[in-house]
C-alpha cells in the first residue's frame, strides 16, 4: 500500500524550524522565488531582501534537506533557496 504524506511534513522535517521558531521555512521561500521571477511582481530585489534576507529567511536554512526528503510534491526546494541566496548576496 502506498504511503500518504500529509501537508506540512516539510515543516515538521525542518530542523531549522524546530530550532528557530521565526524561520519561515522552505516552502515559503520556494513561493517567494516564484514571485521574485514573476515579471508582474514589481518588488525589487532590495525589497525582497528586507523580507527574507535574514536568519529567519533564506540565510536561516542550513541546507540539511529534511524538507526535500519528505516533500510529497518533490518541489525543487534546495535550488530555489540557493537561487534566492545568490540574489540576496548580490544586494549587499
């Protein structure tokens, strides 16, 4: 019988979320990456940096991939977080 994975499993698998309550999590960062590349979203990289360019955002992830290991949708979480980190480092 096929195992059913529930929503939120990535959050419960995230060691960073357990250590840092304010960490927004990989799925939220994945969603930010989607908006960041959307030409209809007029926010600048500097504005995104104010939102996620800190230890509760993109720099809070330790890249342990617990979230990706259990993701039922197989989202490209690590590559999106890496993309956002490169963008945020370019702002500074």
